[in-house]
C-alpha cells in the first residue's frame, strides 16, 4: 500500500513550447518518483487523472491555449492532442462513489465563464452552461452536485438532473435554473471543497481572496444554507479539509498555512462542541506562537512577501499535509509535529494541481511487464458542439470487459474471523483469579477487592506514615535550633 501524489505547475509564459514544464507522479512516503510527464503546464486546477495505473490517462488543459494534452500512464510525451472550444482554466471529472476509478463525466471551466460537460466514454459534449461572466477558478463535484467558483466572486451549484434536462429533451421553466447561486463573497473564489459524508449531510466549503472561508449546507431542497463564516488574517489562496471533516487548512497569500479545528472542547463543560454553525462568524486571531500555523514556505523563501500557498491536500489518514506555493516548492508536512517530512522536486512556476491517490502496488494495474496489444491508448475526441437527442439515441459504446481479479489475501472484514478474534480476546477479560467483585447501591459502579492487595497497601501506607512522622519531628527540631541561633 502506498499513497501517490501528482503535481504540476503553470510553467513560464515565455516558454512557448513548454520545454521546461514537467509534472510528476511521486510516492508520498518515500523518495521514489513513479513517472514524469513532459510539456504538461496547466492553469490552476487545470489537470486531472482519470485513474491511476496501467492504461489510465492524465488530462492537462494548457494555459493560454485551447488545447488538451492526453498522457498515457507511464509515458512522458503526450499520447494525444485534442482541440477545445476555448481556453479551459480549470478541469475535473465527476466520479461515482461506488467506482471512483471509472469517472463518467469530464467537467471543464472556460475563460469566458462557461461550464462544459463531456462524456468521457464517448466524447460527446452533453451540456454547456454559462454560470459566470468571468473565468472559472475551481470546479468541485460530489454526490450529484457540481459547484463552480469564478473570478466574479460567485459560486453556482448545479445538480446533474438540472444539467441534463435539456440534453434529454425535457423542457421546463426551471431547466436552466441552478440549485443555488451564492453571492456572499466580494473577491475571486480560490477553492471549493465538499465533505465526504452522507447524501443528506452534504456541505460545501469555499475560500476567497476577501479573507473569508464559508461553509454551506446543501441538504435543504431550497438551496445553500450558510452555516459558518471564518474570517482569516489574510487572503485565502488555497483550502483543504480533513478526510473526517475535523479541521480545515487555509493557505494564505503570505505563505502561511493556518489550521482551523471544526470541533473544540468547551473549557467549562468539558464537552466537545462544533465550531461555528447557525450562521456564526468565527474570527481567527493572529497566531503569534505558531501553535496552529505552518511556516515552512516562509522559511524556505526569503523574503517571503511574494510567496502564496496555491495548493493544499490532506493524506488519507489525516496525518500529512501536502502544500505547494507560487514559487514551485512543495512540502509534505507532519500535521501533529508541524515538521517537514519531505520536500518534493521543485517545478517552474506556481504549483497548479495536487492530487493524492491511495493505491495497492500489488494490484495488476501496476504490473507493467509485457505488452498489452489491446491497450486503449487514447480517449474519444471531445466534441465542440452540444450533442442532439439523435446523437444520444445513435450512440454506441465499445467497452473492454475484464474479469475481476481474485483477492490474493482474505478480506480483513470477514465476519467469521472477526467473531473468532473477539472470542479469543474475551478470555483476557474473564474472571479466572481469586478476585471478589461487589456492587454497591444502584450507582452502577463496581469494585474489585483483592484481600492480599489490600493488606500490602495498608502496610505500605503505615510505613509512609511512620516515615512522614520522623521527617516532621526532624524538621521541628531543626526549626527550633535555627530560631534560637537567630535570636542570639
């Protein structure tokens, strides 16, 4: 088992052929670099891996060019170059929670504020929406929701049902109406994050250059409900959430990373309580002692006035924080100790994309021995005009069906094995000694009384009392001698 990190950068604007732009797929826990990709710069959040492993593809939307580079896993050079309707400023895909390794939709945000939705298996352009009037900065998708943020400071949340109503020929008055339009911010949106919870408890967290982080609930059918507003000490340029949604991590424009716990212990009641909620405003105070602040990017670059944290990701177990800045530096930080565990290979330009993947290296998808002649090296060409109903009716898909690999090791969740383990562990708690158990009253408390132990404890207590009495007598004697000597 290993965790992999994919990262790339924006590159140099003067490098027209992108000869100095690279991206890497590296191990998070070791020094191993699995793959390197050439000519792969992108705008912030402009790259996406469809999956990881043999036969998977990496998609990179080039900055300032309406071109998409497609890389085959393990190959350095682009395997395919696809023209786009216009320049894409951000890119992601919609993954089904039941099979995240096989995404179905490709989502692209353009420089004109449009949202493009392609079918990955066919290349058909299923829908085009105009939710914004300035370039999109981030797209997040989860549990049937697609949220887009833009430089126009707005957030628009769509559902898959409303997006595909027109594509399926359903015309209603609410056809083009999004699920929610959020206009609480005053400056460009920088990041959008969904919590990975239940469908009836979906939350969306946004960050903006107006120094605020806002959390919304999407559970209500009426739209987005503002739960908490966090006011940071400076413009927030990146955002990440703990996998269990216990804390948020804010990347600031001055190079600092601020951790914000979402649960705290009430000092009076000693009860764990949620931070914020019910529309509350939480203002972060300056962290002078750096108790909740990571400063590795400021320490790396001197002076640190023009260093901004551009990308943040949290590891699967919530113990490591991966961060990239505007100067191409990347760090793997231990969240508990705030120490830098690893420094990744630097890139040219600001870090534009970070992706974390948890993989099993024993999986057949990472076995590159031999040549697979049936390997699908490219993806369908992305169409530039919206598909009509006739196109969808005549659509034919060619899929390669493979047998599911049999597990080489027994499942750790085998119920019978778990029952046997609990039965063996129960023996450790069985009363097989000469201990007498008594329960007093109805308070629910029980005491285990061992007569030999009580006798030994009483003897030890008597010895300590005798020693204390001797010390007290010696102290009184010395005090009286000292008082007599001073009085003379």
